[in-house]
């Protein structure tokens, strides 16, 4: 067998020109960052110039790595005579078969072609190095020759044309030579397979086909060697070797096939095949000059076998069969079967996974990447929209057919629409209609507490007034301090207004209670647990003519399951699209591509074709299935009277919605009432404190005046003006007013300002008009509290104490702006704890002078 010698080259410095190009076109920093890659490339070229390597396999790996590096260099570094390019690099290579011939080019194409040629040559040397006397050795040799064929085929398809452009080139890297060497390497690979088939004892028919294919490969190589430019380039020994091999394996195929014919007793064709083989060997021996002795010995041995079998067959035919022997030219061609093929070097020499010079991305590659990304995104977006539209169509069609709800209703697994169910759950969590009575009781309790507090405040003022009147009657004109009624007029006005508000609130409470009673039957449906128990049921027909209900339901359920499967497939296809887009990194391939970007785009985009076909098939299957479900659902609706069931179900839905609306209305009114009572309670508490302070001050003044009057009566009194001024000063301190002295008042003819009169605030509307707890004024913003509030009442430190001058007599609801109507007030909808801590030692409210029933 033949092995190819490598091409020789001269030394080339790639490091300095490439580094200068990076520094000039990118930056010095970039050149420094790529120092390791430049050194690696320099080492590859240095090792390539040094021959031979320790082992052929190490040489093979070097050539593969260097070729991938050259692919990366080609797309990033323009090497050419152009002044703007790298024009200081010249590659020189000698012809492998005629060492005196050489080619020099200032481009990377010659370098790549030469490296590919040497890679094929090294593969052939590896194949020749194996021991072909063993089965494993022949297998390894066959694989090595197929690798060589792959390298030469890759050279022919990707590099020969570019490297042959121009005047400076060599024949060994031409298209014709690369194709011839590919055929030669395949012939030797198939020859190793033939030797193994003989060793394994394969049938003569199989061996004949394998042998004939060996001859075909040699014949194709010989045909290329006999025409220009190869017929004048190779030595005669090469041509003679290939010619002898072609004839040898043709004759071998005739010999093996004749053995099969002999077993079939087809003596006539056997004789013809043997004659054809002998004729081929006889003819080729005429041009055997320069052939190896081993090859000539193999030819002689085969020729002897052919003649021996031919003589035996002719005798048998003459004595037994007496068959007419056809001429060899009239015989059909022998069958051939190839068991070898060139190794695909696209994967072996794929540089897209290499990281060398990865940070250098030329503008052309960036633009090509952007264009490809737009193409891929458009495909993915279009297919994703199709999937989403298919899912939406399924949802709409099923909703129109009321599926699968009607099937679930038949099985007793029906449920409310999601939004309605959430509303019902919210009502039930808040206590439901059954919990309204407890909240109404809280309203009553809060109203009672406020009424009792008003009575207590009234009693305080009445007691003080009675004491003042008793002393005024006892001492007559000597009792000179102002009457209580003149000082407490503003306080009593406030108390009266509070009482009026409470009366109006009681009327609103009554309206709420009546509303609860009147709508209790409507709202009772909300207390059903689960709420689905209130829905109507879909029952089987009482009478059936053909008893096919189960079959109709079963077929419909089966179709729905198939539709669900299609939906799951769509979800999977959408995930596949996203995953393909995530993994679709074409930039490394762009950076190593030496052909047209459009060809690369078409190849890469084509990988989306199969998933697009799957999506189209899924959508088509869904459309057909929906038509089938529509027909099945029509039968189902007719059998189970589905229209009446839908009408009763919708009626139940509307009843639940009406109950929820009424419950929310009543709940909101109750909450407003609770807020009102709590706010009013705080206002009454503040007024009570003022009244207590007033009574205490009047008590102190009373004792002082009694002592003064007693001293006057005993003749020990002081001047009246001094005493009166002291009293008036005390009154001013109680009312938080700066009053003038008694002497100033006597000189001032203007009316005297009341001693206890805080500033009035604008009057707010009362608590009277329906709906409950409403106001003719525009509604105030909802009453809210921060989520961190620990209870219905704000913490003590958060309650804003009103100033002493605040008008506590203003209506506390709904326009009340007291301390409970601020950002720290209770949360809307919460129930305040009733302030039941105040004792009730006083008579019922109707005995109070400030809270009379109208």
C-alpha cells in the first residue's frame, strides 16, 4: 500500500505582524490580553516546521489544532498584499511529489490547503504503520485510510480552489490531485476490509462484491492519474502500482464470484468470469515495470488460481454440462459494495468551539450576527404566537361549549367561577351573615356606653349647679360669683348635640337591623359550606330511549383528554423553542466561516424546521379534535338537557352575587357605625374631663367664697374689689381665658366674655339621613389604618389629644374629624372592642335632661 509524504515549508513569523495589527486596529491592551493566543499560534507554526514529530498521532493532532487556529486567524486578520492588511507575511510550500516545485502566496489559503494535505498524508502514514496481519490491525488501518480520504476530500471541497488562484501554486493541492488521493485512500481502506472478510471466512459472493469495490476505487484513481495535470506529475511507479491494483482486485472479484457460480452449477458463466479475470491480469502484466515484488507475487498467485479453476470448469462442461460459454464482453458488470467512506472532517476541524482570539469581533461578523439573530427571533416569535393563539382558541371554544364544567357537574365536582368563589370565601372568612348579629350587638353596646357617659357628664354639671343655687339662696347678694348656667352654656350645648347625634345613630342602627332581618333569607346562601352545595346539579335523564348516555359521556371525556395532551405538547414545543434560542450561538461559526454567510444562515435556520413542522401538526390536530368535541358536546347537551341546567346555574350565580352585594353593604354600614361610636366616645370623654376640671375649680372657689362671706358677716372681711378680682382670676384659669380684673370690667361697658368658652369649629352635618351613617356632604375617604396595627383601637400614644379650645360639641359622625379619624385610626371593616369599663350607676337615658326621646 501507499503512504503520502508531507509537504515541506519555510519558516514564517506570525507573531509580530499579528500583534502589530491588533495594537493598531484595536488597542495595546487588547494585544497584551491576547499574548497567550499569539504565543500559542507561534508555537504551532514552529512545531509544524520541525519534522518529524515523535509519533504520527502527535503530528496529526498538531495539524488539526493548527488548522483550527488558522480558521480563527482568517476571519480576524486580513493577510494579503493590500497596504491596509497584514502584508508582511508570505507562506511558502514545496510540492509533495516534486520537491523542486514550490508556491509562495501572501494569503492564508495556501497555508490552510498545505496543512490539510499534510493532515491527509499523516493519516496515510498512520494507516501504513499498523500490522495488517491481524484483524484489529486491519481495522485500525482501514479507519486511518478513511481519515486520510476525509482530509483530502475536505481539501478538495474547501481549500483547493482558493489556494489554486494565482500563478504561484502546486499540483499536489489542486482539485484533481485531492480527488485522486481521496479515491486512492478509500481503495486502501476497502482493501483492508476485504482482507478481513477473507480472514473471517465470508461467502464468495460477499467477498466478490467487496473486492470489486476495491477495484472500482483504484480504477477511479487511475483514471485521474492518466489525465492532465496528474499524468505528467507522478512517477511511473505510482501509476503502475495503481494500475496493477485495479486489475488485481477486478480479477479477484471474478475469482470469488466464480466460486459462487460453481456452487450454483452455472458453469458457463463461471468459465466466462474466469477468462475475464485471466485476461485482465495478462494485460496488466505488460505494464508492470517498477511495481513491487510483493504485488507481482500476489498477481501471479491469483493468476494461477484462476487458470486452475478455469481448466477444471472447462473439463466439467465438456464432460457433463455441455453449456455454451458466453463471451466476457456480454457479461453484466460485477456487483460492488462499499464498506468505507471518508471521515467527516467538518466536526474534527470545527473551530467554533475554540476560544483563541475570541475577544476580536470584526464589524462584518457583528453585522452578520445581528442579521441572523433577527431571522431566528422572527421564526421563534411567529411560532410562539401560533402556539399561544392555539391555546387561546382552545380556551374560548371550550368556554363556549361550557366544557369541562358540564362534565364535572355531572360527576358532582362542579365549582364556582374563580372570582365569585373568592368573593364567597372572603365573606365566610369575615364571619358571614351568621356573624352580623354579634356585630349588631356591639353597635348596641357602644351606643349604650356613649349614652351612659353623657348622663354622667350631665349629672356632674347638674350637681354643681344645685350647690351653686343653694349657696346663692343662702347668702343672697353676698354670693357674687357668676351663676353656673352662664358658665356651662357651651358645654351643655355640646352635650345636647352629642345626644342628638346618638339619637340619629340609633335610628340608623334600627335601619341596619331591619335590613339584616329583611335580607337574611337572601344572604343565608352564603353560610352554605361548601358553597358548591347550593348550586343545582346536572342529573341523568329519568327515561332513556337507547341508554347511550355513558357512551356519549365517555367519548366526550376521551376527546377532552386528547385535547389536554395536545396542550401539554404545545407547552413542550414552546419550551423547546426557548431552549433552542438559548443555545443558538452562531458567533463562533461566523468567526470560523470562510464561505458565504447566507449559506451558513440557511444551514443554521434549517434546524428550526422540524419544530415548526411539529407545531403545524399539533395545531392541525387540535382543529380537527375541536370539531369532533363540538359534535360530541351537541349530543351530550341534547341528552342531559344542558340548556335548562345552565339557566338554573346562572340564576344561582346571580343570587349569590346579590347576597354578596347586600352583605357587603350591611357590613360597611355596621363598620361605619362602629367607627362613629368609638369616635364619639372619645369626644365625650374629652368633654367629661373638661366638666370635671370645671366642677373641681368651682368647688375650690366655693370654699374660698364661703370663708370670705363668713368673715364679712363677722366683720373681718377685706375689700370687695380685691376679693372679686381674685374670684374672677380663678374663673379665667378654669376656662383657659385671660380675663381682665374686676376693676377693669367695671370700667368697661362692653358685655362680659363668658368665662368658659372654647373656640367653636365649623358645624358639621348630623347623623340623621339614610342610608345609615351617611351624610349629605360628599363622602370622606375610606377609613384606613396601617397594616401593623395590633387591634381595632389605635395605641394610646397614637391618639391625638385635641386642644382645650376644640369644639367638642360638633357632630362626631360622619363629618367628625376627631382623633379616630386620622392615619392611626382603626382598620376599615374591623370591629372595635366595646369600652365596657364605665360603671352605670345612673338611671336610664330617658331620665336625662340632655337625652330626651323626641
